[in-house]
């Protein structure tokens, strides 16, 4: 009895000490956000679809350019203004350059090979340094011939089977990057393209699925695949084989051609030849990561942006005509545009900028991670929290881009048709801070050639059904992380009689 009484007093004392200590803790002022419930927090408040729109609405509702939710003890901050993004991701890069690590996606499914998702540190810096050497603005000219070849192949495919335009765009973007990275001259339906497409599909599926239980309770990664409820382990094993093959198979093929002396100039050949010492297994892994991530990171962005461009041209034929008149005036109809024409074709540049602004291919940037406690506008940002830049909200800020829901080239152009220097380039479409997409210069060059080539020879119009009725098109987009337009029909008509000969002739150059 005495022992029980003593234990009771001890527990009571500990309880009082805990209450006093809790009461004396400094009160943290988090950014505003929806009110959660005990233990689960905001689990039921976090939107799973079109989250960028909801986060922007929260920002307006709470009159704050940064909002906050918490779920199962994990704090998430969404940055909704360019000013806040610049201050945090750029101004405090030492705090916000890390990436949130997903057990399911990175560890179990093999996407830890993607150097874009590496934790911030020396290993990431080495990848970034090597990549930047080959993809800085001054290096872009070495890729222009391969990018031009990809654009001209797309024209031929659109001429032959325009109804398959989505498939053709993926081929044009994918084959160009495979050529740049591995010097592979692939044709449509090449198994290496199918290999990469299958691996990229796993990333889309994983981001669409959201958070797996193993991401909340990492110890679950150790349960055997036969264990009840371990379906995620079986799925991860399947995905990992696809991802591993995407990185290892083309890299091994290129290395074999290097040994035989048959390799053509490309990224991997340059990396191997420029290595100061014998290529160690560690160095070899870095080169493989760089090569595979270059393809994976570049293809989807270009293809989604092209799809948005096609959609916008159907919905705004007057904008299309204005760009085509500029191309006819500057380039004429006896040749196709070149990158050397870019300064003289500001409307083409304006189209690309408005496509990226109107609906960014990745409306929410991939999550960053705060590595230490911080404060913004009096709000507490906890170390280890997820910090996400809402590119969509920034690119739809009516104070910067009036009437943001409308597709308007004029917002980037002066009355006499030159590019304005007082309207910001939609850089947020490429991410933030030190983790901004390092391949953006390559992507912009590719988009310029693809867009200008298509508009030079084709008019993009509504498709018609078998009875000649126009098939309607709506500006609807997939509601997940990568957000292309929902499938729609399009028609590509030759603009002038000699356009077909121009396409055939360019394919032979």
C-alpha cells in the first residue's frame, strides 16, 4: 500500500513538472492555416488534387504569403509569393537547399539515383558542378544541331500521322535528349525510349499516390515482401527494376561503344574523357546518375510545356496568327527558324514565357527541407519541416501579371512588339534557390526550336469528327504534381503549299 501511494505521488509530481515545463515553453507562432484536429493535425485539410490552387486560396484567406499545415507531427509550409520565395530559397539558401527524402520513392523504388533529389551536401555539389560544366549557357551551342534535328523529325511525324501528336512530341523530346546524353540515334518505338518511359511512369504514379505509410513510419521498410500489408514492398521492387534499368542499360551501352572507339560526342563520352584520373566505381556512379537524371528531368518538362502550347494555340487562334506573321516576316517561307533568329522573333519567346506562366508543368516545386529553425515575418519555421514553393500562385499574382487566368502574349511585349524588360520572366516554373532546374537553358532552347518549327509550317486547329463537327477543347489540366492538359484532340494543317516540301527537305539536311 505504501509502495503504491509513493508511486502515485511520484507520478503526480512528474505530471506537475511536465505541465509547468510545457506552460513555460516559448509559444511558437506558426504561419496561418486551417485548424487541425488533435494528433492527426491537418491530415484531412491537405488537398490531394489541384493543391496549388487551394494553397493560393488559403494565402488570400489568411492574408499571408506563407501558410502552414501540420499532419502527424510533420510541419509543412507553402510559400505563395515570389518575394517570400526569393528571401527564403535564395537569401537563406544555407537553410532551404535540402530536399525532403521519401523512403518509398527514393530508397525503395530506386529514385535515389536521381541527383536532383539528393540531400544538400558535398555529394550533391559534385553532381551539380559536373552538370553545370556541360549545361551552362555558354555550353548550349554544342547541342543546337541535335535539338534542331529533333524538331525537324517532329515536323515529319506530324505531317505523316498528326492524330498521334502526343506520342510524336514525347519521341522528339526523348530522342533529342538520348542523343545529347548517350549519342543514341533512336527511331520511334526504340526499346530504349520505351525503357525510359516505363521508368518515368513510376515517378508519376508515386507522386499521384501521395504519401505512403512507410514515409511516416520508416521502420516498415524492413518488413518482408510476403508479410500481410506489404503490397507497397512488392510494388517498390517492381518499380526499382524499371528505374535501375533506365540508369544502367543505356549507360552500359555507351561505355561499351567508348571502349570500342565507336562512341560519338555526347555528355557521357565527355564526362569519361575529361576525368582526371581512372574512373573509380564512385565516379562511375556519379556519371551514371548525371546521365539518367538528365533524361528523366528534361523530357517531361518539355513535353508538358509543348502540350500546353498546343492547347493554347487552339484556344487562341488570333495569338497563333500573330506569331506566324512574325515568323513569315523574319524567316520567310523558304527555310525553317534557327536559334540565331531568336532575337528577331520576340513573339515566339513570348509564347513560351506565357505557356510557362499560364500553367507551369510543375505547379508546385518539389519539396525542400529546412535544415535549421528559422523565422519569417515573425513566423516560426521548424527545422526538419517541408517547405514548398507554389509556382502557380506566384505566376498568377495579379499584381505582377494582370488578368492572370487569361493567355496573353501582350503581357510580355511592348506596343511595337519587342520583349518588355519590366515584366519578370516566369523563372518560378523551374524551381527555386540552389535547387532550381540546372537544365532550364537547354529546355528553353529546345522549346524555341520546337514551337517556332511547328508554327512555321502548321496551323494548329480544333479537330473535327467523322461528321465534320468541331470537337470542343477545354483548358483542363491533370490535378497531380506533373500537370499536363487532360487529353484533347488537335488538327495540324499545312499553312502554305510549299510547306510539305520544306518539311521533307529539312529532314534530309
